[in-house]
C-alpha cells in the first residue's frame, strides 16, 4: 500500500493501475476526468488539514484523516460545522476511463467527465456537472442543480431543491427526480427499449424525444397543464389537460413524466433521413475503446480535422449501408 | 475554451468549420468531438437541427451524393462569419485546454456544460410554451364523430377512381424520370407506351369500336 500525505498544493502521479476511485471531501471542488495514461492527482488548493491519498489493490482513495476525536458529538458532520475552511480543498483527478468512481463532497462543485464504467456522485450542497459519461451513473444533490451533457448508459439524477438539466442524452435508462425545481431533458434515446422516468413535485417538466421514438407514454400533472407534439397521445380522463397517454411507434420503451404542480410538455425532435438510416451511427457509438480515445486526444492537440487518417476512417464508415 | 455550445456559438463554429471546406455531418461531429478533447461526442440530434435551421436561413446548402449529405457554406454564410469575426477569434484563441492541466480543464468543462444546458433549456422552454398555446387535447378516435360520407352514383365513383389512378401515374412518372441515370432510349419507349395507352383510353370511354 502506498500512502501520500498532501498538505500543500501539489501534483502526484500514481504509477500503478487504478480500477476504483473513492474520494470523500468536505468542501471545495472535485474534478474527475477519465483519461489514458497513469492516474494523476492535482491538488490546487488545500486548507490546513492534510489529505491522505492511498492506493492499494487498484483502489485509489482520497480522504481526510479521521481525527483522534470527533468535534463534540456530532460525528463527521462536525467536520463540516467547525472546519469548513480547514477542510477546504480543490482536487482534480485523472483516472483511466474504465475506472469506477465513488465521490462524495459535502459542499462545493463536482465535475465528472469521460468515465465509461460508472460513477456515483453525492454532493450535499453545490452543483454537479456531468459530461460524456457511460455506464451506470448516479448523481445526487440535496440542494443545487445537476447538469448533464452527453451522458449515456443508465443515469439517475436526484435533487431535493434544484434544477435538473439533461442535454443530448442517449441514456437508455433515465430517472430524474426533484422535489422543488424544474426538469429539462433533451433525449436522443435509441428508438427502442428506453426507460425514462421524470418526476417533480413543484416545477415544470420539459422533455424532447425523437419523433420516431418507440415509447409508451404517460404524462400527468395535478395542477398544471400537459401538452405534447405527438398526435398519437390522447387525453385520459375527463380533465383533458391533466393526463395524457398513448403509444408512439411500437411502444417498446417507456416514458413517464409526473409533476404535482407545474406543466408537463413533451416535444418532438425532427430526425434527419440520414440520421434515421444510421449514417451517423459511427459517431454515436459509446466508446469503450480506450486506445481509440487516447489516439484522438493525441491528435486533437496537434492537428486539425483534415488529417488523412481520419478521412480514411470516415470513408470506411461510408461504405456501410 | 469559450463555451462552444452556448449563446448560438455552435452555429458560428459550424459556419467556421464549413468555411474551411464542404463537410459531411459526420465529420462535423468528429471535429466537435476533438474540440471537446474526445471527452464527449455530440450526437446527430445536436448538429442536424442547427444545420437545418441554417439551411432555411440560407447560410448553408447541402448536396446529396450516394445517400450522404455534404454541407457547404453559402455567400450569406460567409457574410455572417465575417460579421462575427471578433467573436470567432475569441472562440479560437481560447482553445488551450489540455488533459495536462486538470483543474483548468474541469473549469472549461463546467462552463461548456453549463452553457449548453442553458441553451437547451431556453430552446425547449420556448418550444413548450408555443406548443401549450396552440395545443388542444386530442380526442381519441373512438370518440370522434364520424362525418357521413355522401355516396356517389356508381358511374361517378368509377370515374373518380380512374382519375385518381391517372394522377398517381403522373406522380410516379415524375418521380421515375427525375431519378438519376435514366437512359434516353427507355424514356422514348415509355413515351410510345403512354401514347398508345392514351389513344386506347379515349376510345374506350367514348365507346368507339377497336380501330382494327
């Protein structure tokens, strides 16, 4: 087991394989990026208490040393109450994209990008930003927003008070829940077997799906209005603008949206013929292939898009029906 | 990296990429992916609606060859690009993120995602507001009142069917003829067949005996 004690801003390179990342911070910023090469840690600012970084058995752990005694009787919460300044840190970590991350932060912002095997992020007060994730992702905030761009796989986002925005998502399972705050979801789901659940108590839900989706839809609000761009959905019950349901396409997937007070709107996105035929398919595949990611990162630093190799790859894609 | 996805910058960035040369939608996606250092691959759903809108505004055109669309910038597109040159310069000079500077990269990711999220939210909210205004709860088909269809005398109905079939034929011909690579000899032969059919139809309807 290798252990480092970090008490000033510094960079660490971990020269052993990492399959799991476990970070628990109290306050500050936490950034995690999936990248090839050896795992790296950058601590850009730190309070008076040192962070302990340890690596054992493929698990990279970053956390504070457990104090000899808890402040008063409050347990770990006492850290937050008495020592928010002392325990303030800004930590950035690069791990291989296939590592599984478990991140906890009491107050501050978390940015997580390019992980393929799953991540679980918990922030009590602050914001979570997700970019280009795959696998099973769980993001929970008590107070604050979650913003996700280009997240696929299985995504669960939850906040008590805050807004959820999910943009360009190809997640085949999506659960978004908030108690007080709106949900905006632009879904580029595969047109089959998606499971989408959107739920808010107070706030409006706006969702957009492809016009050729195969979804069984149920929209419901208690004190707002429902509306949809799809003619296949019919009003259920006597109050025509409270509940709307029906089947789009083959109805193999499922979409449920429920608001207690707030409007619920389902929008349709037009689909290009080319997109329908799958001409973009190569660009939409979730990339588990890390070697490829690395190669792309290398060329993006130097050349522009005209390099002959990529043109070649593109022609190859073009050969597909 | 100024957020490329916010405040209509994606549109500007797409124009800039097209000004470098005509490109296929797939290539544009790849180039945007590079801009995100391979961290995120934008889907066709983010690119295509914008290209379509830009095309409607006359900033780009597309040509379809072999089932693939290649987009090209128009003079109007170049004019817009020239007008927003300052903004474009800012967009380009800011590409300095790298995987080496993790904290800086994370800041940029946060800006980019936030910008994009706000754009999406604005766009969807506006669309939803419009949809709500004009939307009426649809009535299920089993509750719809059927309009009685007036019945026609049999000879009139047969006439209508013939007319409809002839119109369909005209449509088919238009579509077939405009297809690429049709041989002129084939067209000439088809022309003769149509002439023969026209004479025969006129004869049948007017009730004249066969000419031979």
